[in-house]
């Protein structure tokens, strides 16, 4: 059984979006579009990740005429390492779930403590 | 739609200032990004998320909830205490109620500016407890004042009233507005509240653990004192319906012991729990602060508990027949004797003021002494309190 990830699926989605181009600064609206998260969900996740030192944030240097400066984000080295590990774990867990669902009754037997029948 | 969008944009820009400085960038970021969202519902939804972030990061839900709770409780207390038309000295009571509520609402804001907000849960609970006690005392005080001030129409009660209070017009309220008494109580309330706010503020080096220990000691002291003086305090003619014979003597001795030992023990425990700096002078100051805080808070909590419980019992005695039945259970007391006892109890309630002055003073002396005679527990990890502010003489508790 795969270990349970320390991140929620939404946080994993943000890590995945940021990890796609780890050296590039990205802005909130692009991340929201990529992850499908709303601003009220995305920004608390970014704040928590920044508090843990996994994401760094800065303001755009050069303002674009006609619109305010933008806040930009990218993964730190620690963030990239955490994201890689978490995504690998999530993939492994997903693969295990898929395999478990492919075996009818396997999940039920495991919960009841019954050994699986021997494969001839 | 455009006007809704403009309103949310303006509201959001203003609300960003409510977010703490270290989180403000994030709130501003949401607002900056709103320009990227397509106009209409998507932009509105983006800004709504931003408002949610502001509410959460600004801890506004708790703040708004606290103010709402305060407003409701204060309204109920004022409604219960507001004097009716027959009371001749109603203006003084009304003034007292309004100023008390203004103190409760305004002093915490001033304390926040000068000394910082309360940082720990213990500090917040202690402040809430003291505010609740002050609010509870408003209707209690009003009920007792009305009872003492109303002249009986005739009979033995009138005679008792004349002896205890003095003559007055039957059926009316006695005396004029007692501005002097009201102002004295207001000054007293303001001092108490200011002391509690100062001891629980961030910049005061009293650890949260110290507050918890002191509140516990004060609670024990207050409950024992209530058992000794449940309906007013009178040293010459003490009245303890729940305690008889040796039990009463035991409780009186226990109360006297606790008056001095509860703050001393609280101070000793707080001083021992406190992880003090290596420097000897700073270590002494740190322990003294914990002893001072523990003693003052335990004495204050004890005094407030006995005052609220004792005054509350007296107010219920004069208002509710079932409380009278419970209080005088098993005793053959005539109606006039009951009136006399209630009248004296109502006057003896003022005796609690002595405790409210004396307990914190005794407490802080004993607390400092208690903290002074103990040495800190060896190898205690930081955790008994909060981290010190830089540059202040503060224990790492």
C-alpha cells in the first residue's frame, strides 16, 4: 500500500503546475486556469506553500501600462524536491488503487482480513 | 454588472488594509490578478475568492464573531440593568451602564495600540471572562440597588427598613442619584479592566502558562470564599446558610489559608515552569514577572468569582421565590425576617469590594514571594509560554 501524501489533491495540482516549468515565474491567474482552482482555494494553498519555504513569491519588476503589477510564484529547490516526491507518491498510490479495483473483491477481502485465493 | 464589479473592487482594496502586514501582499495579489479574469461573473467570482482570503487571513471571522457576541451580551446586560421609571436615581445608573459598556469596548482597543493584542488562548479567555463578569454585575447591581432603594409601604418591613437604611417615602425609591458611588465603581472597574488587559497583552512578559495556573488558583480561592460568604460579606455577623458548626469554621480557616497560599503557590509554580535566561539579573526579573502576574491574576480571579457568585445569589434571593426556598431550606423563617436578611445581605454585598481591592494586592505580594523562593525546573524546554519580543526583558516561557 502506498504511503498517504502529506498534500491535498488541490495542493498536488498546484505543485504539478508549478513543477511543470520550475525555473519560470508564474502568476496566479495562469495557475488557477491550469489547476481549475478558484482564487479562494488557490491563494491559501500558495500561502501555505510559501510559509513552508516550498514556493517563493515576488512582485513583477516592470509594471505593464494599464494594469497593476503582478505577483509571481515559482518553486524553491526544497519545493521542487517535495513536489517531485509527492507527485511520485501520488502516482504510485493511484496505480495501486487502479490495480486494486481491477481485482474484484480484493479490497473487501483485505478489509475482512481474508487471504486472497491462490492463483493457479 | 459593472457597478457590482466596481463596488467589490473598491471594497476589496479597502479591506486589504485589514489583513496583517505580512499577509497583505497575498491579498493585493488576488486583486491585481482580477484584471486578467474576463469581465463579468468570472471576475466577480475571482474577487469573491479574494474577499474570502481577506476574511481568513485577517482573522476577521473571529474578530467579527467576538464583537457580535460582545454586542449581544452587552445588550442583554444593559437591558437587564436599565432602571425603570420609579427609580429616582436612574440617571446615575444609566450613565454608569453606558460608561461601563464604553470601557469594555474601548479599553481593549487602546490596550492593543499600546501593548499589543492578546496572543494566547489563555489571555483571550481571561479577558473574555473578566468582561463577562463585569457585564453580569450590571443587572445584579441594578436588582440589588432597586431592592435596597425601595421603601416598603408599611408594617414590620417598613420598620426594618427604617432601622437599616433610614426613613423614606413609602412605596417610592429612597435617595437621589448616587453619582459619587457610581463614579467610584466606574474608576474601580476601569482600573481592574486595565490591569487585566495589561497582564494579558503581548508586550507584557507574563507567560500563557502563568495565566492558566493563576486562573485555576483564583477559581479555587473564589469558590471557597463563596462558600464562606455566599450572600454578602459581614465580618461581625457572618451568614453562612450552607455551612454549620465545625464545617463553617473549617471553611473559614481554609479561606484564610487560601487567600495567602493560592497566589503564592501559583507564583511558585509559574516561576518554576518558566525557562529563564542565563543572566542572573534577567532570570530574577523573569521569575518576578511570572510571580507578579500569577499573584495578581489569581487574586483578581478569586475576587471576581466570589463577587459575581455572591452578588448574584443576593440578587436572586430578592427576585426569586424558589431561590429563597432553596436558601432557607429547613429553616422556619418568617416573611419579615426574610426581608430583614435580604436587606442586610444586599448591603453586605458592598463587602465584596474589600475583597476586590485586597485580593489582588495580597496576591501580587504573595505571588512575587512564591516565585522568588523557587528555582526554575532544570532542563525545561520552552513551551510554558510564548517567545520573547526582541529587546525586551522577557522570559522565554
